[in-house]
C-alpha cells in the first residue's frame, strides 16, 4: 500500500518547515552567520533521514519537476547509491554531492528535509529520556563564535525539541497510528529516490489486528 500524502497534512508540514526556518534565522542573525561564500557545501554531507512523511513530501516535490529534470535526478541518485555503497564497504563515510544539488543549489529547496533546514547553527535537543544534546554548528559557525569570544552560556541556540515533537506528531498522523508497525526509516535522499515512494503494504495487513 502506497502512502498518500493528503493536502492538509502536506500544508501542516510546510508550516512546520517555515517555523524551522524562522528558528534557524533567529540564531543565524545573532551570530551574523550565512552560507554565502562558504568554501564547503553541506549537500555533500552523509545525512540519514528517518520519516515516511518527509519521504513522501520529497516525492511530491519531485512530481512538480519536468520529466527531463526528474530523470536526471534519478540517474544521479542511482550513481550516488553505487558510489556510497563502495565507500562504506571500505569503512569510510561518503562525501558525495546530493542528487538534488544542481550548480550548487537544491532543485527542491522548498521541499528540503528537516536536517537540511536545521544544520549549521548551534542547537539543542532534549530527548524523551530527559537528556539534552547540544550541537555546536558547522565549522564556519564555530569559527565565527571563536572570533566573537562568546562564553558557552551566552551562545544563542536553536531549540529543536518542540519542532521535532511536532514532526513526530505529523508522522504519526501520516501513518495513521501505525508507527510502531512500520520498519524504521534510515535512508539518504538518494535511497528514498531509488526506493520509490514510501509504502507500508505489510502494515496494512496488521491495522485491524
């Protein structure tokens, strides 16, 4: 059974993404942080993503592109998969450009994932067990902080906890309460493309049990 992303839920995810951007920008402005002119590109980071909802939203965005664009993206996705598998087998972490990146920019920028929207600035996250995790930000942001000479307690951070909880709630709605029956998602964007739109055929057999 292919999972269908209804318009109302897609809109709720879009609103959440906008809130993520505002939270990110609020911290970035305080630190005078920008990606402009950066010698690195985060799109070659080996990020793994974990929600069926974002996976479906990715395919929704892909459907808006021309056939020529989507075909080119799929070709790059398969190439990414082959190259990353070979690198991982050598015990190394892949650093391959995301198949959605074209001339340095994301062709599905409005549909980019949570990780893509929150990476860069200092952030904190409180897990369900109460433990708080802190993320220092990208190397460029850390360099800026060092120049500013801010003490750790004075560094502004992007609080991810509530944003992630909202995403988890939307994910639960998307899966119609069957999250505990669904295999865990742990895929790159390339893998989400080569695997096709998300499906839960085996879960549909269990929904009434």
